[in-house]
C-alpha cells in the first residue's frame, strides 16, 4: 500500500501516516480520548464546508 501511495505522488511521511491509520482501524483502534460533549463539535462536515470552502474551491 505504501508503494502505491508513493507511486501516486504522496510524500513519504504522509504515506506512512495513512498506512498507520489504516492499520490501526483494521486492528481494532481504540481512541485515546472517547467522544464526549467536551470533545465533540456541533458543527457538521457539511456546515463547515459551506462556511469555509465556498469561494475557495
């Protein structure tokens, strides 16, 4: 997978990070801090994209 990401033009450090995240999810990743009212934002991805990306993309 790393070689494929690199072949697609991804920098080495990013390829290693993506591979690490993928492996962690596959192997039963457990978040260090569980989601709670204090750690979760009420903003949806759609709302964020509308507010931050309109006119930029």
